[in-house]
């Protein structure tokens, strides 16, 4: 594991964009695994800036996002599809048909999860997976206690996650109670992992990186991955 402790979120975004940019240059036809949440927003803005400068080309890139809320279509401003459209897809030259998220509005969530796993397999797996981390150690929506080996699946969100995500909704009642998420096994199969964490995550990040590997802290499973880069503004060591 490579740990980069940086001074501020702007530096974190630049370092993350360096790594994602390098992936695009080395393999233009790559598969990027992407995350939503507040942490990667500056990184997406930096990627967009570099694209506008002509330094990056997304025309051959394919993306698969980690997760989506159940019950929300891509037109809903609270959906992760909408988020990605705003922050990245709509700002760069990635073909829309190359951008994938689980369909949270699918009538049959189990079939949708199976379709998503099949899609990732057909794409040849993820080259670089970008991750954030929840205050409880969740990755995607793999909450504490869920099976490590689960494929893409539907999860009931923990109360703490619902509360943390309420900041994006006008009331806590509006936060969906379930989501579809890529499982830890697909995340661990990514060839490279890039985890971003602000200083508010220092405690859980320390537990994930240096504590026991346990389903209580899903991110701790990343200790088993051979190519993880962590960029953080927090004091982890
Ligand atoms: C979002 C996701 C979540 C977030 C995590 C941290 O796609 O997978 O696991 O990465 O909840 O969210 P922020 O960055 O908002 O603190």
C-alpha cells in the first residue's frame, strides 16, 4: 500500500487526477470504477479542467460506478447517475453509452445486480477503482457486517449512513433506505485501487489500514489488495 498524506483537499485532487490521468494515458481503453460522495468532487473537477486543457481524452474510457440508491431514476437530482452526469460525464468527452451505474429503479433488483456483475466481467474487470470511505468503514454501500464476498447486491442502509447522506436531501425522510452496491469481491478484483479520505476520516482510515481485517470495517479488506494507493489530508500515522 502507498499512503500519501497531503496538506489539503486541492492537493489530494491533483494527486488523484495525476494517477487517473496516468491510467488513461497508459491504457486509453481502460475501465474506471468510480465513486460519488463529497470526497471525489474536487478530483472530478480537476479531471474536467485537464480535459478542457486538452491533456486528457475520455473518448475510449468505460466507467462503472460503485453504487446507486434504490428507487431513484437517473433524472432524479439525488441519484448517483445525476451526480456523475453533473460532475464528470456531462463535462468530458466520454460516450454516454460507456458510462454504467446499477439501475436503482430496476423492477427486479436481484436481476439488475446479476446484470451488473456480468457487465463488469464482460468489460474485463476494472483497471482503476476510485473509492471514498464512510465513517463506519463502508466502501461503496458495503456496510459493516455484510459478507465480504458478496457480489453486487441490494443493501439496507445503516442509520448512520442515512444520517450522513441526509445532507444531500432536503429532509432525512427523503434519503432512500436501500441501495444497490458493487460487492467487496468485485472491488478487490480491480487491478488498482485509489482511496481518497479527508481528515474527518482519519480515525476510521487508521482502523481500516492498520487494524484487523474484519467485516466490522469493510475497508480493512483493502489490506489484502496488492495495489492500493491512499491519499488523505488526515494524520493517519
Ligand atoms: C459513494 C460511495 C460511498 C462514499 C462514502 C464517503 O459512491 O461509494 O462509499 O464513498 O460514503 O462519502 P463522502 O465522500 O461523501 O464522505
